[in-house]
C-alpha cells in the first residue's frame, strides 16, 4: 500500500492537470467572489438580484456566503475532472496494463488513488478558506472574530464534502475505461444537484447537500451531512471492487 | 517459482476470435518464443497468462501455484511488458523506474542502485532526467523493458519487445534476456521477427488462429520457410 501511495502522490504532484485545477479552484473562486462582492457594493442590481439574500448581508458574512455558494458547484467540476484524470488516465495512456501482475494489488492502487485525491481536496478546501480570509483582510473587513470563524470552517467543510461528491466520477471512469465518462458524470452530478436545490427538495439528496449547507446552513442537519461521506464510501467501495475484478477485454 | 505453464486455456470473444485449448510450458532457464502472424492470438494468450484476462476454461500456473493463488511475494518475481509500457509521460525516466521498482517490492534503500543498473544495461543513462513524454518510441520501449526487467524477475513475459527498438536496442535486450535465462528465469517472448527469435530462443512455438500448431527448431537454417509451411499446413487442415 505504501508503494502505491508513493507512486500516486508522485504522479499527482507532477501533474499539470492537478496543478491547474488547484490554481483555478482557489484563485478563480476567490476572484469571482471578490468581483461579485464589489459589484454588490457598487449597486449592480442584476448581481444583487442573482445573489438573493446573500446580497443583503455585509462584510465577512457576505464574502463567506459568496465563496461557499460558488465553491459547491465549481468545486465539484474541478474535483470531478481531477479524479476522472487520476483514474481514467491509466486507461487513456495505456499504463493500466502495467498495473497487472504486481505484488501491489490493483485494489490497493485504486485505494491509493482515492486517498491521494481525498487528501488533495482537503488541502484545496483549506487553501480556499485561507484565500477567503486573505481577501477579507484586503477588502478591509478586519480580523475574523468568533462569529466569523465558524463560517470559515464551514467553507472548508463545504469544500471537503464537495470533494467527496466527486467519487462516483472515479467509478464511472473505471467502468467507462477513460477520462470522459468521469467528466460527463461530474457534469450530470452538478446539473442534478442544481435542479434539486432549485426544486426545493431539501437536503436529503447528498448531491445537493453541500450547496444547501453553503446557502442556508440552518436547513441542513448533521444527519444530512453524514449522508455525503456515506454515499461516497459506497462509490469508493465500488471503485476498488471494479479495479480488483478488472479485465482488459475491451 | 521459475516456471510458467497453462493447460487447456481457452478464451473466446464475441465473434469467435480468441485462443483455444492452449497447453504451454515455459521452463526455468529457457527463452521460449511464441511466433505467429498478426491476429494469431499471441497477445490474448499473454494477457491470459498474466491475469489481464480471465479464461473461459483452463488453468494458468506459476510454479506450483494456480494464477488465483499466486501470492504477492511471487508476483514480485514476475516482470512483464504486455501492451503499453508502465511509464507516465509527465515523469522523468529515473522517477518512472523508481516508482515501478517500488511497485515490484524493491526495498526503498535498493531502488537507486536497481534503477541505475537498469538504465546502464539498456543504455538509458543519457535520458535519465528526460520526461517520458519527449522520448522516441524506441526509447519508450527501452523504459518499458527496464520496468519489466530491473527487479531481476524469475518469470518474464514480453509481447513484441523489439517492435520499436533499433539494432543496438535489440542487441542489448538479447544480452539481458540471455543473462536472465542463465540465472534461471523462465522467459516467454512473443514476436514475428523470426530471425531475431531464433538467435536467443531455446524453444519456438507457432501459433495460428488461436491455437498452438507446432514447434520450430531454433537451429533450423531456414526458419522462415519452416514457419510458413507450418502455418499453411494448419490452414489447409482447417479447410478440409
């Protein structure tokens, strides 16, 4: 397992895909949030209308709400693309054939891939929360007080939960033997999640839970949140099982 | 464990292609060549032997163990290149070899030495710090061969290992395989370069239309003629 973790970590750190996604997720989301916050301050009615109740808030509360609201769908896109690459690239590059007949079982290799991906999402979520804090200072909101810190922690947790939501993309990339099936699954998950949020079906569907928690924390309980890791564990199990039973017959 | 064998091995794909009732034994200390025309089923057979495909019938054995019972410690003594080399384009040659060595259970303190020796043996030292992405097909194949051979395996399975190599690469590979065979390794190599195979193989088995159809004498003066005669005889026997 250690050898698989070392290999997957080395591949991820050398990857242009992972580096680009990290930069886009952290810098892109914070820059977009800053632009929207400034647009609200300058009285842009279109942006105010789109943001709804968040536009009425001020300072840290509005900034954290904006970053959280954007990071749930945008994060899922970035995370899904990266996991699709981590898994699907073995098929696209043809390297999967070299992962047979090794003393390190394919189940361990798949587990290592998911572990490295999960660790990366935790770090990206932390970097996003740190970048949001920095932006708050730059915008002159002062040091975050005890009322703001829980919001920043929730922002980090939304990122971590969003990363977990991308796990089904890894399973589909395995079954579909490539990157594109995983990316397509990510897009379906984002669309499905947004439809559920707009339809007001509530937080019982894990795909919508992080977005709802970001927008309206009071409507989401710990039970709803716990469904997200449970669902991702199910798909992680499916992914490692599919790798274990893999045959190169198509 | 240095022995690879299969018995009654069959795998048929939709449409009827595949391999049928294959009995094969690759013995310790021998280079066993599998020759056949394109589409004869060589790659399918090699995939079955290393578990990339599961058979419809028959068994594969590594030493005294069946494929499903092979332990991780036994897999650590196997090296193969069947399909694309295990080499990631974003990593340099040295790193690729080091990661592959770890995946073959080479202990971390030995990895540096093992990689250095493999690069010297396959003349890859000048490419050590180049990304695999920019290598030529021939050098990529050398990296794949180094991945398969650097941990000094007892069982070696190579599919068309010289297809992209230049003459000097072919000579280097020949030397490495003969050295491994002399150390007791069982080596199975598929090829359709008959002259090249004849130079190092102890046994040559002919495959045609998914079946083993006989053997050739590696010392035969006109091995090409003997090969085509064997294939033609098999084709004619199927027509009758």
